[in-house]
């Protein structure tokens, strides 16, 4: 079946339209209102999954690139929506995570939060994430970043508990600063290159002076890196992820930092692949520090969700390590590092969401997630214990789960390129992860059963709700198992995706930003003309 | 009594502002104006109401429909993009013109409808924000000193 | 010359914004964020061509050719970008103000675990020390206090609490709990 480029609009338009309809009828419906909202949201999530799967089959499976020029305005003048294998993979994973978290959210979100618009906000968040994966120019990327941030601000603080407002302020301020840095980068790109379109930036950036390239790359690294929670910029994450309801944390943990990671992948491979070589020591240092700080910080944390949110940081370090070695590889295929990072990203999105949901279920059962005050749940909730255990060992990287495949491939590329230190650090961080996961499991499931510190939640009285909570965790764990067992075809697919993402020329040709002369325009920050001419003369 | 002047101003200015906002909305395709500016201007009219008569009356009359207004505006904006699909591309502008007896030659297209959606969203969001803040402001003033008491 | 002035303006806006964000104080935080966004907007404005008296809209082609022969007209794109950025920062500022206000209310009076606890030191938006361990499970308390009906989830969602049974008042109350 031929897939039209208009399909790219579905992951953005479907959640937006559904959320709009929910808001439109939020006044009517009385006591069945929430039920209708749930049905509509579930429908939108399914449509989104179907569209993402179609896109994935065409883009990642068959290597197509989709370009949608909104309103049929051609590339540098209109809004470009671009989808290739990398976008489609992330869209598919996002759709899966969103659909998997939703039953858990339905089961655990209280009535007040539902009345305050939890369901439309869920869709707005999804729309922002999808739009960021599909954006074809810097400014739309910024807009979708803000959409997803706005939705996440509200999801984080809805309910307005003291801890939530507290962490909300930190989250808001630090993320706004990151957005500001990113917007400065966009302004500098427009001032020096005269364009915001990704393809045109990629085309013109070699003409710009090295100073411009360095500043642009540095600002993007800070802006996107802050969203991705890399080493010195991660402080918003552990400060906020443990305060909202666990359904929200699961969604955030699955989706938000991955948008930052995706944009890092996209910008570094498309705009400045040469910096992946030049800045490799810096990137590898940041990656090692991120891995170590995440894993060591998790050791010191007293609660399940706090430990898990530090592990998100640690795993972002693994992905960044894959990016840093994306272009190098002596005996391995071209793009092996990026392929390994992509499969690690998929594994992380699946299993981290499952683990946070399982942790949330523990929290509901025990009335607390402080490791000191819980324990012995294995006799009461054997199925939950089983799910938590499998998810935890998958996260730690034990075969036959997906964590093993992805960590092994990352280790292989770093060893092959003789980065001994970073591979040692990654092994050490994996060991720490294992230790932490065992600590979580031991403290919460083994030992004597400690009585819940407060009355067990009324959510747990309903067997339907219990099933809604645990089924998605089981499905995600099975997915992780499948990704581990069929590791080879999955890895081949992600290699294809990586090679497609690394093919800059094909990207530029697919978007084809008109046959304008490739000279830089006269702007405020324009590089002196002689610099450009010297570069041009060198090239000739 | 600042309210007296404000009330007088309100009587005169509110209809003017609302009409002006509609004017800005419909001239916005080719000339300065558009949905966002028009929406802000309409919200300014509502803010004048709040300042002169307190927020209770506005809350009763407009308040219940604000969420629906946001939803309607977003839905209209997205649907105007979906209309473009008929012509091949999402968000493609589709235009048709009418010859009306009174208004003369009228050109209507999906960008105008999109602007209408933006207008609705901006009016509703800004007004609900103003209403929310006015309640907060009231809560911080001691009882008996409320502007509308 | 004018671009140098613009550069100074952008720089000072950034400096003041950063300084204000570093200060303790919620209002200063909001002002700092607003200044930062103004700085970025000005930077975007400067990223286009700085021209004087040459609008990019022409009513006839003769004007267009004439203007192009002398110099380029103003670049309309940065203005569109700035408008979008202003809209976004407007929304976010509104949200931050409401959030800070809410936090202020929480600071003044809030019951945590049955006793009136001063949760946060007044005024410092990043102070987290005293409340870090206390209020971790508030979302649970919220849920437990909720009035749930005995109906199952899929056959009907919990009914409204008694106080909110009246449809119209419930709607009006809920209208402004929207964040």
C-alpha cells in the first residue's frame, strides 16, 4: 500500500483534534463525561499507533523518506514536515508508550485530575512529542517543544499539591532556560545562514565560518542536551519526576528526555557530522559523566521513583555514547554506533515506562515508595513482583531481554573504536544499574511484609482497575523480551534507520529547498564576505 | 470613585472594541490584523468589563463557555487544515469567492477559517486567564475592600 | 551603529534576566524569565535585515522593482517568529504566574500530615529542603480522600461528590480550576 506524505499530519492532527473535541464538549455530558473522554482519547491513541506503524513500515522497513510541505508551499518558504526511519521509529515507540501508559493512567488518575483536563492534556503532550519528531525546521521544532513543555508543565502540577508546585517551578524554569538557549541558536542560524529549514541549514552550514558552526553546535548541544538531561544540565529531572502521579511519571520517563535525545541525533548527524569526530572527546566525557552520575545518584536515593528517575539520566548517557561514536567504527558497518544507540533508545523507552508503572503499582499497594518503609510484597502480589523483576533485569541488561542486545552492541562499538575508558565506564554503570535494580526488588518485595503506612488506596478494591494497571506492564515486558529474542532482525532494521539518518545528501534532496544560489544572505550577524569567499575558493 | 469613569468608558468602549476586533479579524489576511490580534483586542474588551464591574457578571455570562471556546477554536483550525486535503496537501489554502449584495465581493478561504479558530482560542484563553487572575487578586484583598462590593 | 545598539540591548536584557533568575524571590523569577524572552525576541529581530522605511509589502510592481534596485526591503520572517515567540512566552508567563501564586498560597497555610507546617521559606522559589521528605505522597492522599462510588470503572465512572451534584455549580467551580 502506498503511503501518502499526508499521513505525516496524522500523528499531530489526530491528538489535537481529539483534544479539541474533548474540550469543546467538556461542559456537557454530566457524570458520563469522563467516560466519553476516555473513549475518545483511547480512539485517538489507537489512530496514532496505526499511523505510526504505517509510517514505520514504509520509512524504516522500505527506506522511504516522506516530506510534507504544508499548504504546498515549497521548502524554505513553507513549513516542512519530514519523516524518515529515525522519526518513524520514535513515532512508533511514542505511540506504543502512550497507548501502554493510558490504561494505567485511567486506572490510577483520580476524579479531580480527570475533571481538570488530564485526558486532553495527555493528548496535547503526545501531539507535542510527535510534532517534535516530525519537524523539518528549527522554529517548528521550537514550537512543538513548547507545546510539549506546556502540556508537561500542567500535567506535572495538575492537582497542585505542595511538592508538585515546588518541583513544578524548578522544572518550568530550567526547561524554559533550555528553550531560550535553543531559540537563541535558531536566531543565530537565521542571522548567519538566512534559513531555518533543516535541509537548507545542512546545505549552507559548510559555507559558514567555523566560529558560527561552533557557536551554533554548542548552543544546540546545551539546549537539546538540557532537554535530554545530559551531565551538567540534568537537575530538573530528579527534582520533579517523583512528585506527580506515577502515570504521569511513566509517560514523562518514556517520552520527554527522548525528544531531546532525538533532536541531538538529528542535529548532529545532519548539520555537523564532522563535529562528531572533532568533539568526540567532549561528547564521550559528557556521556561517561552522565552514565556515572545517573547510576551513582540512583544509589543514594531513598524511593523507587527517585531511583528510576536517576536511571533515566544514566541511560541518556548510553545513548549519547552511541551518538559520539556514530561515525567511527573500524571493522563494523557504517553507522553501527548510531544503530546501537537507536536500539538502545527503543529498549529504554519500553522498559523504563514498564518499570515506572510497576513501581507506581508498588506505591499504591504500600502507600509509599520509600524503600525503608516497604517490603514483603512478593507474597501478596506475586504477579506484580514477577513483572517488576523481569523489567528490572531487562533494564540491567540480562539476556534474553532487550537490554542485553542494546548494551552489547553499544559495548561492541566502543571496544572496536578503542575507547577503553568509556566502555569501562559503561560496564561499571551497567553493574551499578544491576545493583540498584536488585536493591529495589529486595527492599520492596522481599523481607517481612510491612503494613502500608496509610489506608490502601480504593483504586485497589476494583479488580478491573488492577487489571488495567498490570496488563500494560506485562505487554511492555513481553515487547522487551521480543526485542531481545529477535535481536538480530531488530538490529538490522535499526542499522538501516541509522544509515538512512546519516545520509545527509539524500535528506537535502528529499526536501529540495529550491535551486537558490548557495550564498549566505546579508544579515546582522553575517560573516564577512571575504571569509566566505576564501572558504569557497578553498573548496574549488 | 474610579469605577464611575470606568463604567462610562465601558459603555462606550466595549462595543467599539468588539467591533474593531471583528474588523481586524477579517482584514487580517492581506493587511495588518489577524486572529491573534483580534482575539487580544476582544479579551481587552472583557478586561474592561472586569475592571469596571468586577468579574462576577462576566464569569456568569462568558465563563462557562470558555473551555468550549478553546476546543471549538482548535477544532476549527485543524478542520481548516483538513479541508486542504481535498486539494492534495494538508493545510493547503482553498479559496472561493462570493458576490453578496450588501458587502460586495467577498473572498473566503481556509486561511480565514483558520484565523477564526485562532481568534476563538485566543479570546477564550486570554479571558479565562484574566478571570482566573482577577479571582486570585480578589482573594488577596481583605474582605470589604473588593472592587465590586 | 544601530546593530551595535541592538547587540548591547540584547546583552543587557540577558544579563538582567540571568541576574533576576539567580535572585531569591518569586516575582524576580517571573521578571527574569520575561526579560530573557524579550532578549531572545530582540535577537530574533536583529537576525533579519535591519532596514528603515522599506516594508516588505508592495501594492504595485513598479514600487517593488524600484525598491529592489536600491536596497532590499525588510525581512518579514523574523517578525513572524517574534510574534510566535511572544505568544508562547505570554502563555508560559501566565502559567508561571499562576503556579507561583498557587505556591504562595500553599506557603501561607497548608496542612501536611495533620499539622500546620510552614512548608517553605517565604519567597525563595527554589527552597526545597524542609518539605522534601514530608509531602512525597500527596497524590495518594488526594486519591484516598476522594469520594468514589462503588460502581465499577467500566460500567460507570465515580459519581460526583455530594457538594458537586448540582450540575451548574459544579461546572462553574470546575471552570476555573483549569490551570
